[in-house]
């Protein structure tokens, strides 16, 4: 009887599918000297259609800070985020803005919505 329970428990443990972990990515691109905020915002608006159809992207918040701009991204999986932010993306950023972007990845075990919408 004990042997049968162990075998059943082991088969149940291996049969459970893995749940994909969402990941958040914080991206900051240093603002090139002399670029006005209006130009950054116009570029952001122009990029919306591209991000709207990006595989694996759940949500993107466009951000502008004192030293840079970019976004906070929520991806369905880390693989989707790493695919997007691969070598081609990095090369495009460097060519367009003359600097490398910084990327920080964070696991997202839970999300919630607030009351303000």
C-alpha cells in the first residue's frame, strides 16, 4: 500500500504542467543631448502599433525620466522578453540613440489592479 501511494504521488508530481512566469523589464535609454521631450513623446506615440502586436507583451508603460526614457514592460514569459530585447534590438537602440540601453528583469509572481482607473 505504501509503495502504491509513492508511485501515484510521483506520477502526479511529474504530470503537472509548469506555469509560465511573467516577467517585468525596466528599460532606460539615455536621452541624447539636445533632444526635446516633445520629440521623445512623438516617437513613443509612433511606436504604439509595433508594441500592440508584439508577441508575449502584456502591457507597456512608456516612461520619461530626468536622464533617460524607455518603459516598463510586462511580458507573459521571460523567453518572450529576451527574444524582443535580443541583439537586434540592442543594435537598433545603439544606432538610433548612440548609447546602450540598460535593462533590468524582474520576476512577477503576482499582479493586482488598484481602484483608480
